[in-house]
C-alpha cells in the first residue's frame, strides 16, 4: 500500500513538474512583436480608407463579396482592435497560398511579463486556413492540435473585441503576395447579425441599465436645452460605483457609463449599435456642453470611449486626424479641440487603469475645470497652410511645443493628479 501511495505521489509530482515546464516554455518575459507606441494621423486616415473601401453597405445587393487587405493594413486594424482586449501585437507576412503569423499577447498575471508569443504558418485551404508549425514561446505544438487551438484563440479574441463575424458568412480566406482576400456572403440581415454579436447578452443588460439611468437624469431638463456634462456624469458614475461595490467589474461599469454618455452627446442611441436596443427608452434630447461648447463635449467623450475601446495612441491619432481633416475641409485646425481630445483620452485610460478611483471622484458633482483644461487662449480655426506655416505641421517643433503645453495643463487637473 505504501508503495502504491509513493508511486501516486511520484506520478503527481512528475505531472506537476511537466505542467510547470510547459508553462515556462510557453511564456516569455519579452514580446516577440511590439505594438507601435505612436499611431500617427496618416495611419488613421489609411485605416479609415480601408474600412470605407471594404464597407459592404456600399453595395445594396446581396451575394458574395470580397474584402482585400494588405499586410500593413491588416496589422494596423488588428493591432488597434486588440488593445480593447489586452496589450497585443501582430505581424504578418503574406505570400501566395500561405502566410507567416507572429503575435504577442500580454497575459494578466501578477509577475513581470509574461507574454504569450506565437509563431505559425497558415496554409490556404477551402474555407479556413490550415495551421502548420505553431509554436507558443519555445513550445512546439503538434499540427493536429494547432488548427483547433489557433482558431479558438482567434475567435475568442474577436468575440472579446466585439468583432465576431458569424462563421456561416465566411466562404474563403485566401493569401496572395502582400494581400489577404476574404470572401463572404452579404444578405439583407447581415448588418443586424454583425451588430448583434458586438455585445454579449450580459453586456447588453449592463448598457440598458446605464441608458435607463441616463433617461432618468435627463428628465430634469427641458428638451433641447444646453446641459453641462458635469450634470450628467454623477448619476451614471454613482450607478457604476454601486454596481462595482456589489461585485461587478469596475472597468466594464465605467465603459458602459462612458459609452452611454458619448452616444447621447453625439445625438446617437444604443439602437445604432445593438439591434435589440432599438426599443430601449430614449433620453430627453439635450445639447451636452463642456466649457460652454457642444463640440468640446463630443471631442472629450468620443476620445474617452476610443481610449477605452481601442487604446490611447489610436484615440490621440484620431483626434489629430480629425483636426487635419477640418483644416482641409473648412472649419480649420483647432488646438482647443485637441485639448478636449487629450483630456478625454486621459479620462478613458483612467476609467480602465484606476477604475474605482474614477468612480469615487465622478459620482459626486465636480466642476468641469477638474477634468477639462483652460482652452480659451489656444489657437483655433487654422487653415492647413497657416497651420503648416506657424507650427510646421504635425511633428513640427511649434506643434510639439503646443502639445507639450496642453499635456502640462491636463496633468495639472485635479482629477488626473
């Protein structure tokens, strides 16, 4: 009997050592692929052009469609999409009939690192690609397990990022030199089906609670009246604090509060994103202001939402891109809009990184000056030519000096100290 017990203990010890060895082989302290720290406005413009070019709504007819993406375009979209899940980066090499994939995913473990680094070869096949030569860190994975594992990981990432595509819509994924081609079927109900997977049922239930709280808060004001953002944030963040105290995820509660406010300030409703929400109650239509202007509140909240959904660098770049587009299109480049963007980005990052602290601050009425810097003296309505002449364009010394001044003002705000 003692011999049997000793054998079992030895077997369990060997299994434990084996599991620990596999973990140590699979995880690494440094990422194989690093996500760029800065995303510039030109990249955002390129990403918007890619999405617009492949937007299936441009063609009203049903049937098979083909989306075409270069390796660089795909990396830009995937790397920014992944930030809403956790830090990750992807590098692709597209060839005729195959693709090389390298990816790094930061795992939420308490010690420095750890990164799950992945290398794989994708081989073109009917429908989904086949997976060959998959390695997780220093650990090789057998081909019979690779395809199931990688497909499951990719589907989980897409679902968590709110971008799952119903599998039956996909017909073929093909590889060409520096080109990915996705053949899919588009039907009349496809948009609703795509929107329907953007938020899981539990998320939809959470969003509905915040919409209901916004509806109740908005009833204190006359329709169409101008209302400071400072009057609308406390009710929603009071709800966030209450639900977090009951065990809900504080980051997800903050996300719901910010997204609800951003939609309302921009004149939208949850039904725009979630088909099931089209029957939800609607808040009293209001002009939501920040520093006396409705455009500032939109810049602020949309940048906060982007920081939560897609990471800080992308939201910064989108703010600069919009201002450059305004400079070309007529309204002009405005540094005060950039200030609102940057302040919103800071709030969005705080909503994730110091979630409970933000709730405790915003559940009580705060003056706008606690999270929005003074901007009356910042240049605005600059034409593209004037912007280039006075500040050297994006990246110029004058432009960088203005950004540094804005960052200094934001860092000094009471909420962000």
